[in-house]
C-alpha cells in the first residue's frame, strides 16, 4: 500500500479530482496549504506599497492506494495538474505500513 501526496496549484484541484475519478480512485484527503519551491514567492503591490509574498497558496491531495495502482495515479495527477509553468507542484509516494477502516475493522488493501 502506498500514500500518494501531491502538492498542486489550487485551481487544478477539480481537474485532478476528475482525472482520479476516471481511473476509479474515489477517496482522497484535500488540505489547503502554503509553501514555495523554486519560484520563491513573488512581490505584490497593495495600497501603493510593495511587499513580498514568501508562501504561495497550494493544495495538498493525499490518496491511499494499492501498490499496483501507484503508476496510474501518479500519471493521472501529472497530466491533470500540468500547466507547463513553474510552481505546478510535486508528487511524493511513500509506503503505508498499515491501514484500518474504523467502522468495520478491515485492514490492509480491504480497508482502502
């Protein structure tokens, strides 16, 4: 079992959700986050004063999937979130040791 974590631009969330739904992934956790990478924020003008925005709004999507589904999930997110511009985001894949469905007590792949 794997946990796929994608940090994407907020306006790409609907496209990513639709792409994942098309390949049969229906459960995910979405969090509004802030951060920066190579783009290192940007400057904005507010009431005549310039100020630096170090942390940009991003959306973090987390999906727990069976190991065999990882490549399809990563490909779907990559295609849906790509705008070919800096700041499109990153995808992280990590191992899950155990998953338990609270309602039924199911564990492992059955809990997904």
